[in-house]
C-alpha cells in the first residue's frame, strides 16, 4: 500500500542470460545449468588467462538489438564494449566486459495497467562465474565454477517510473514474456537465468514532475516476481516510517528474506563505485547500418500485445481470454490451429475458449485440433441435458427401484453405483457420471 504522503520512485534492473549456443566471447558451450561437472565449458578466454583474445558473439548482439526493437528502443549505430573493473573471485580477469556510454539500445517502453514504463537502455555484457560455499573435509570452502563465466547477459534498465510492487511485477512479467516470444532467453528465475534488482526511494507526493530523491535503496538478488512485489511494498512502508520521523533512509544495498518477508541491510553504499570504465582494446567497435537494423526488425515475430489485438478483432474474443491463451508463443500457436479447425466445424470460438480456460474438459497443450474439438463436442452433449431432465429420470428410477433406495438409506452406500447405471441407461446419452452421482446424492440425502 502506498502512503499518500509520498510517491514511490522505483526503477528496475533486469539481467537475462541469452540462450545462444556458445558463450559471449569464446566458443565454449553456453550451458551453465546443464553441465554435469563444474569448469568443463571453459577455455583461456572465459578463464581470463592473460593474452587470451575475446571474439564477440554476433548472434548475442543481434538478439540484444532484436529485444530493443521489440521494446520500441532506438539503436545505437555505433557501439562498443567497455571494461568494467572490480575485484571478486568469480571474475577471473578482474574486469567484466560490458557496455558503458554506448549501449546497443536506448529509450524504449513497456506499457502496464498503471501506466507506461520507460526503458533507459539495454546493454550486453558477460556473466561471471559462480561461487559455491561448501564444507569439504570438515572445512568451510568457497569453490568457483566458471561454466557460467562469459555467458551472454542482457541488462535491461528501466526509468524510475514504477510506482508500486504490483506494477513492477507486471513490468517484469511482460519483459519475460517478450524475451520468451523472441526465443532469445529462457528467463528461468530459479536457476538465475533472469535476475531482478529494484532501486526504491520515496519523494513527497507534491514534488514536481521529474524530481528525484537524494537517496536510493537497492534491493538485490530477487529471484521471483512475487518476492519483487513483496520487497517493494515492504520498502515503501519501511521508508515512509523513517521519513515520517524526520530522518532520511540510508543509501544501501538490501536483500530480501523470503522467510521473514522483509528486506535486510547488506552493505551501505554512500558513494558511487568507480569502475574505471574504458573501451576494451581487444574488441572492435560495432556498427549497424539502417539496412541491418531493418533486417532484424523484419525478423521480429508477432508480439504478445499485437497478438492480443488481432485475436480480439479476428476471433471476437475478450482481452482477458486472449491474454490467457497467448501467454506463451507455443500455446498461442497451438490455439490458432485449434481455432482454424473449430471454424471449419462451425464451432463458437468464444464458447470453446471459455470451456478451455475454465478447464471444463481435459486437454493437453499441443493436442491435435481434431481431438480437442471432439472433447469439446462431448462436453457440449453433456451440457444439453438440463439438471431438471436428469432429475426427472432419477425420480423414475427411484420409483422403480425402491429396494435399492431403501438399502442406500439404511447405510449400504455402494448401491449408488447401481442407481447411477440405471439413470445413465435411461438417459441414453454420453454424460458425465459425476454429475449424475451428485444429483442422485442430493435426492437421497
Ligand atoms: Zn571459453
């Protein structure tokens, strides 16, 4: 809940590992989660050996531009990779190859129900290795796995336009959906394939447009959209209490404790860190021509929002139903096949999609259109028999089988099977025995 005295100012940084075959700057296999052993997908480049030369992965660059175009970004026709220096054991070179002032994409948007969110930039960098903290021979040790080192990582930075936890969640889910539609990232959050960071602060509700508070709290390592929403809503409340008391929240990095449902302080961040960025001399700058950008734009698939609009128009479905059936590109593609066949059978698509969403009949995603329609038709037969009609048949069966009814009432519950059989036989149509059982039980009890 938002305290009406303050307006939340929230920006998101999302990291997504791209699912190219090979890593960002070497030919090693990009499979950090599937590898059966640590440090098997490695070479001098991704182990940071002195003198090893990186070669940029063209597909990862094209995919980043593709993502930018899908999000309405502008593309830098001249771009480059920069070295970002810091020391940490999972970063063998002591610098990460990233992009500083000339990211591939800038100025995009994602629309949410609570308003549009600006995208500041999308840049491409390499992932780091992974530290594992274990006990070996009774000793606490930290192990390093470089299978993930130099996996292509796109970073999508939003403007501080987000106002609530729910809006952040919607933004994140849309971004994930688009990346999956583009088939460029799995975005598996549990495995760290998509990682979320939120910058959160509050400003007085009457501050002018564009005013930014002079502090911000960063919540890192959030691995689910639900936790993202909870962490933001928790921070909004926590910071409001501090501001109410006349103090300013500490500028710091916090983590999310999903057991206690609260954020906790990790380290204070008084000053901006100095990464001594400079252009990587081992990698040539990247140029994009208008024609190349056009080619990538033409390779874009129909995106979720476009699909929702078209389905509403072509199939006469509501936005809500359409959204639920276009959640993934696979489901949408399958549904279009089902719809095409249903049309030839003169089946009402609204009725069909309603039944599918409400799980009125069991159907597996990807099932043959003919099979789906057959099941739908069976259900339809069932629905044609009114409860009153079933009631009439039950009354007749009861009159003709008083013994059975009395036995049931005397406690011989298994007799109900016989009564169900009699009713089904009399109706003479394929109907769901569960419905018959329910109606008989109602009458017996
Ligand atoms: Zn390598």
